[in-house]
C-alpha cells in the first residue's frame, strides 16, 4: 500500500503521522500493542452484501458511538474543531466508501478504528480533518492503522476517568438514612448513626467484656464513603427484619453504655466532693 499523505502540509507529500513522529521518544504501536487491546469482532475491510455493498443501513453498526468513551472523544473533538467538523467526521466514519490516492475502497470503521482516528485528530491540529480522516481510513482498510506514541495510554486514562466519574455519580444517588443497617462481605453489621457507621457497639453486644472482637473495616467511616462501597458491591443494605433486630440491639446497648457512663461520672463527682 502506498504511504498515507498529510493533506495539511500543502505539498501532499508528508506522511500523516509525521507530526507525531517528530515528538521525542515517539513509538508506533501495532494495532493491538502487547495484546492489551481487545479485538472487537467486526474489524471488517470488505463490503457487506446484506447492506447493499458499501451502502445500506449503517447506524446500527455505530451504536457504540453512544458509549461514554466515544461521547467524551466527540465532545473533545467538538470543542477543538467545532460542531461542523465533528458532524463531517461522523458522516465520513459512517459512509463506508471512500477514494484515496486514486483508489476507491470500502471500509466499515470499527470501534478501534474510530478510537485511533479520533485520538489522531485530537493529538494535533489538522487543517483538513476530512481528507486526513480518509487517509487514516485507508490505512485501516490496508490493516496498517496504528496507535502512535502514548495514544493507547491516553485512551486507557480517559476510560479510567470516565469509570471513576460514573461511580461517583452512582454513589451520589445512593441514599443512606440514619437508622439504616449495612452489611459487609463477612456479614458484619454497621448501624448508621448521625451519618457514621458504628460496628463497635454491635460487636460489644456479642461478646463478653474480656473478648476483643474487631468492629469491622467500615466502623467509624462516613456514610459518603459507604455510598461508594455500596456501588462497588462492598457493602449492602440489610433486609427489614435484620435492620429492626440490629437497630434494637444498637439502641439497647447504647442506653446501657449511657447509663454506665452517667453512673461513672456521678461516682467520680461524689468522690471528689468527699475529698
């Protein structure tokens, strides 16, 4: 296959990846560097007869564009190049038939193709995004489209950032009221009081005064921390019967402790007054 030209340069003779290669320590990774990247199953470089060759229904092939990663990449593309260019890029990606360097070819871009092409547009300022994209799609058609430099690491970082954001959003939607009871993987119970998790009082009620039992990892942690743990499956709400039983134990034990504390201070005051 002929080399892919950078239509931004003016003379049309520069490799599309020249800009990236000029950066120090830039490395060109294979399409699946080190086996890290999963092949998505429809990296097709041929036409689809069921869709009428290179035409036909294409939207169903690009439902993955609704996923968080692609929504974020397109948001960045819109911010960098504007809505018009973003729409042009989307239209080209979905078109399926192209002409590059005098060669007509068909190619249905898969998730990996779209990821790499969008990252390439984002990592540098391209003056003719449409022509540049067609050149990249020709590389994909020839099986030569690659991640450049740290593009793969950038994608992984974006995925991580989006996953963490999604977790935080889910956690924010969780409601933990005082009086709730949460259970951990060891079936330890934590009573929620004033938006803090109490596992110690319940543990004391289960053993003698000489027995030292761990109150559990989540004892003393805030309800906000517990929300994230619930989303991650590390904590969950007890059923109603268990909640009522634990709440009764908690309240009785706290009443006993308050009574003992009051008696202690009264005795202490009495002793001091006697002196």
